[in-house]
């Protein structure tokens, strides 16, 4: 099972919508077991190292440098409601197979 974090500025409305989009994207890419948590950037930045994958708005990706250095896959999203973008960015990341093998 992969652990996924979805993080936005306040951790309420947008991150909840991002969570639902991430779940749909993961299902359509063939993931069967995953847990998606959504939160504010302040919590996300400090807990990201506990996850396999992080989705966040593109303009906040630099906040997750520490997690990236520790091997967490961090993907910045421009349109946080776009299922095709979530899927495309995940496929382009080169981490799709690694994550499916967890």
C-alpha cells in the first residue's frame, strides 16, 4: 500500500478536492491499495517524509525539498482539480512502477 499526502495552503477545501482527484487518478492507473491524507502545507512540510508520494500545488513544491532529498516523490500540480494532469504528471515522473510495487 502506498501512502499519499495531498497538501495545499489551508488544508481544507482545496486539499479535500485534490484528495478526491488523486484517489480517482490512482484508481484509474491501476492502484488498488493506497491511503490518501490531505492537510495544510504547514503540516505537510513536517510530515511529508512519512509518505511515498506527495501532491501539492506547483507553486509550493519547493517547500518539500527535504522530503524529496529523503526519497519521497513530490509532484506539483497546476490545475488541482484535473484528473488528467494528476495522471500525466505521475506517469511522467518515472515513479509509477516503483509506487505500484510497494
